[in-house]
């Protein structure tokens, strides 16, 4: 499968190197003119926002895991949360 970006490059090459019109180049490449003219509407900094969000999620999950391990260790070592009475086996 050829990506839209690769098709855009092929159309640009056909137009620049062979002097074809946009319509003819798109027809030869087999791509809609809409694909060639499409411009993303995302802001330029969307990747940074996504990276920050992923970092935040990873941090929260890491803290939850650390807390769960600490509570589990505390319960298994006879610390807080141990419901066994002293001297009972």
C-alpha cells in the first residue's frame, strides 16, 4: 500500500520534471486531487502536547504501581493492615 505522502511526492515529481498539469499527474498516479491538496489542520505543537500527556500517564501509572507494591510489602511483612493477631499461627 502506498501512503498519501508518497503519492503527493509522485505527483509533485511528475509536475516538476515532466511539466504535467495537476489533473493529469493525479490521473497517472491514481490519486484524487483532494488527497494532493489536503493540508492537515492540527496545530504544529500537537506532538509536544501528546508527548506531555503520555509522560503524565506513565508517571501516574508508575506511582500507582509503586504504592501498590509498598502496600503489598507492608501487608506481607506484618506491618499495617495485617489482620493476624500476635502469637497466632
